[in-house]
């Protein structure tokens, strides 16, 4: 009886062994998928990596791009037959010609963040005629809302850059020195923006701290303004251009205005005693009632009551309708010059008032404003 039971147990173990072995094999295949062996002459696709994280990107910064590079490790050519994306927000371009053995190609995946705040995780399915047949690429990141916390400082959009202003104003630049300020740039886009070069007038020095701005970073360009030679007193207007790789507006123009004044602090007490002294017969002329299309003339007389020559460095008019004529710009001690101002009346009616500014070397009256009034009749 014992021998019979032992024989049955032995037979049962022999019959069950193949079943157990098959079960173990099945369990192992679930843990480690079997990769197909490439056929002779077949292309083999291998990417450098299959996942990319964009990190934080700006909702309004434009579409972002990433290039996945691959190589054909097989013995024959490899062709990407098709690509499918998991979302309409994701687009691709790729190498569409056969890639020979040992050569490389690319799959470029892009994502549009506009209106898609929060985390994103998108896939790109690559179908080939080689091995493997399908490869999945993944792009991910986080889209943050386009509510820039820098808007209190960078108020104006200038292409893909935000700027504090595109005009620089130097209110008082002494002829013996310089004045300085900064240009602030903020990269609102989702790509790195390069500042290739800065074109500035010879009397303007612009220094950039580095060559590029990663997304969502800023740059401060230091600007120094020196008076032009020869000195031009009063308002000066110039232009500076910054060249970038910003595809929406590559060249950024910045307008410079500077008021150049004479530095009288260098004068000694002895110099000040000998300084010129300007005296005017009046600072305001009323031409009264004048018919349209006439050209009345206002007369101002300028006398030098000082000991050194009085120099009228510049006459600045507020309107092209005024035509000033000064019979001499250097007025010796005790002498008088005449300033004639012709008022051209075109497309005007009723009372009007215009001004001129005299810029002089009188330490106490370096800028004098003159006014011309008129009433234009039909």
C-alpha cells in the first residue's frame, strides 16, 4: 500500500513540473518585456533620452520647443513612418528621409502653453519601419499664469521683452562731467534671448553685464551720457539701438534726450566778479491783433552789463512758426545785440502765445525764457 501511494505522488510531481515551469516563465515575462531581435539589415532606433521636462514656462511666452536626437544603430536604413501626439497643443517635426546606419536624426516636439495653466504631461508616439516599431517620447512641465510680478517695474512690452521705458532722459548734464542711468530689460518669452550688440552714439557708453537672458530673467544695461564735442548746450536728442534674437522685434530703439548745462561751479570768486551779466529790455512782446498769413516781428534787445563777453550759446524755439535771428552771438562789455523773432501766421486763429529760450554764459541767468503773444484775426 505504501509503495502504491509513493508511486502516485511521484507521477503527480512529474506531470505538474511542466505546468509550474510554464507559470514561472509567464510571471517573468510580465516583469521584463522581451525586446524583439532586429532582423538582419534592419534599422535600430535609439534616442539619447525619451523624456524632457521644460520646468516652469510662461503662459503667454509663446510655444516652447525641444529636440530629441536619435541614432540608427542597425545594419540597414531606418524610416520614421508616422508620429502621433496625445494633444492638439503638441506639434512635431522630424527627419522624414531614411536615416542610414550610423547616422542620426531628430524629432522636435513643441507645446503651446497659452490657456493651459498648471502641470502638463504629453506623449509623442514615434512609429518606425525598424526596431522597435514604436517609441514613446514624453514632454512635461508647469505653465504658470501670465500675471507678471514685475509689472510695477517693467511696464511696457517691447517685442518679447518688457522694458521700464524706451526713452532715456538726462535732465542736467554738466559740460565738465557725465550723467548715468540704466536700461531695464525683462525676458517674458520661453526662450533665451541674446543681446548681440549695442549701437550707441560716440558720446554714449552702454555696458551690458552679460550676453543673454534666460526665460523670466532680467538685465540692466548701464548707460553713461557725455556731452558731445563741441559742446551743444540745451536739449540734445539721439538714438541708441540694441540688437537681439527676439524674432518679434529684433532691434530695440531707445531714444535719448539730454539737457547740457554749463558748469559754473568751476569759476572762482574773481571769475564770478568778471562774469558777463545779461540784461533784456523785456522778456515778453505782445504783437496785438494781426491778420492771418502775415509775418509780424517781435524785437528783443540784449545788453551785456558784465566785464567779460556775454555769449548767447543757443536760441531754442518752442514752435517752427517762430524764426529767430540774432545779429551777434558774442556781446562785448557794454554792448547790445538785437534778437528779431518773425512769427509766421498759417492755419491759426485767435489768441496765441509761443516761447523761446536763450542759453547763455551768464552764471546767474544761464537760461532765459522769452514770450511772444499774438491775436490772429481773419
